[in-house]
C-alpha cells in the first residue's frame, strides 16, 4: 500500500489548488449570497482539464483516475463546495456518455462538455421517487424514430442552465429493467423548467424541476440499449459518491484550517483559546476524523479504479462516513469560532450549509447503509 502521491498527482493537485484559491475562494461568499452561477469560472476549470477528468484521452478527456479526480475535487471544494459539487455532476455525466455512449454520441457530445462549452445535468429523481429511484414514472413512448416524453424530474442540479439533460426514463415495464437513459438537449420543444429552488446551501448552482410535456427526442439519443438506464445511473453514482465525499473533505479541511488560525488568535480568560485542553482535544479529533475520512475516500476511489467487486460497498461506506464526519467537523469549527462562527465573515457557516446536502444527495446516508448492509448480507 503506497500512501505517497506521485509527481503527476502533486502537479495537478497544485494546479487545482492555485485555481481554487485565485478564482473560486475570493468569490464563493458572494456567489452564495447572490445565488450566482459562475459559468465563466467553470469554463476556466474545464480549460484546465477538469471538465472530463476521468474521460479517457482517446475520447478527448483528461484520462485521469478516480483517485486523481478525488484529489482535484478536494482542492476545488476547499474554496467552494457548491461550485465544485456542480462540476462533479458534470464530470459524472461526461463519464457516463464516454462509457455508455456509442462513437457517434461521443463525437456529438463530449468535445463541448469537456471544453466546458456545454454543461450537463443528471436527471433521476422525481417528485414522488428519490431514494426509491427505480419507481420513477417519467415515460418515454416510442413514436417512429422518436420518444415522446412526459413527466417531471425533481431537484435537478443545473436545471435551467445546463445544455444537456441525461435523463432516466421509463420505456418498458415497472421494474428497474424498464428504464432507459436518454440525452435531452436544451431548447427541445416540450422541455421546460421549474423556478430555481430556494435552498439552505449549494447556492452557486440552480436546482430546479425539469419538466417534459410531449417532448419529442430522437431514439438515437439513447445511451446503450433500452432497459439499461437504471444500471448506468447506478454505475454513474458509484463514482459520483466519491466525488461528493471528496467535496466534503475539502470543505472540512478549509474549516479546520480556519479554526486552527482562529484559536491561536482569539483570547479568553487572559490567554489564547488554543491553550485550553478542551479546545486542543476538539482540534485533535477533527484532524483525526478528517484523516480517516480521506483514507476511506481514497481507498474507495482506488477500488473503483481497480474495478474491485467491493467498489460499490467501498463507495457507499466512504460517502456515508466522509459526508457525515466532514459536516460535523464544519460544525465543530463553527463552535470554536463562538458567535463569530455564526456570522458570515469567517465563511465557516457557508461550508456547514453547503456540506449539509452531501448527506442527502447521490443517495441519502440511510440508503448508503441499505447498500452496505445488502452487500454484507450477500457475502455472508
Ligand atoms: C440540492 C440538491 C441537488 C440535487 N441534485 C440532484 C440531481 O442533480 N439529480 C437527481 O437526480 N437528483 C438530485 N437530487 C435529489 C436527491 O438525490 C434526493 O433528494 C435524494 O436521493 C433523496 O430523495 P428524496 O428527497 O425523495 O427523499 P426520500 O426518498 O423521500 O427520503 C426521505 C427520508 O426517508 C429515508 N429513507 C427512504 N428510504 C429508506 C429506507 N429504505 N431505509 C431507511 N431510510 C429511508 C431517506 O434516507 C430520507 O431520510 C438533489 C437534491 C438536492 C437537495
């Protein structure tokens, strides 16, 4: 087991860090306040190779591993978990088109996605089905060479600003085998959006309903065969969960660093609060737990890279643990700031709000336990 990063890994980690500190960090608070979607900065990130991080080079991507992607997303999220969260979904969908699309679809979609000229959304959740995603009802009826799509997707990241919507639709029976995965292009007649949701965090990217009303889409936009959509969606999420967990690592590290600086500077009872052992123990636990979370995320990413049969379990475990622990680390950092933690100046509250949703999306942490338990019992 080698815990050292390679020279290459250190190099793109440094690139991501410099970009995050220069282009994201100075603006993240403002984007959060103003609910501004930073399209220009996301395009700049894509120009650095972060628009298709694990799309293979022969498909025009950066050709890095899942572990490499986790390192990059952690650095970016250190500055802005919300904007980075959007980029992780963009990368997840790019990876799905690369892996499950045919040559023509890859040629049609990937160059613009990878360059950041097109943003992509992942549409699985519906108003009546989130955790039980296979119960989705949005229907695609075959009609000549097209599908006629009717139904609504809920909570879609990038809804209304994305250029492509990779959508899970029911083309067959009511089981998970009756679901297909279809690319719906923006401006297709019959495609519309709800108002952006008003949220606790993740404010630099819109979340909205995506609605289909007699929306005609060529069947040639389907990735893979009919009935393969749910499997594709779940495979996409394995990696997506590592990406989200990596965003939690970045946010928690930022809060820990802020807290370390603050406790040395803030005085109470005639001394810096860093002198109190209770404060020191809290910092020690935060750092220890963050390290444990990082090791789990990297192990899960390595599992996925190695196509290990345990990859799904490792991803679910890492997502559950890292997103819970990192949210708690942000909360502890806020506590160490006293009243100043609760106001916006130190930005700890922004990270706490942004990281809260990581425990809910890409499968709630309860669903992660369902997956882990199922894998344990299957193997027993
Ligand atoms: C900001 C944001 C962005 C999102 N982006 C996207 C996106 O881009 N694309 C997309 O498709 N979706 C997206 N989602 C949706 C997200 O994935 C779902 O909200 C999530 O999967 C949970 O579904 P739900 O909200 O319907 O909750 P429900 O499924 O209704 O769950 C409610 C509660 O019941 C619990 N629960 C349900 N079933 C079980 C069980 N079997 N055992 C134990 N507990 C259970 C859940 O854990 C949860 O605590 C986003 C959500 C948010 C908030």
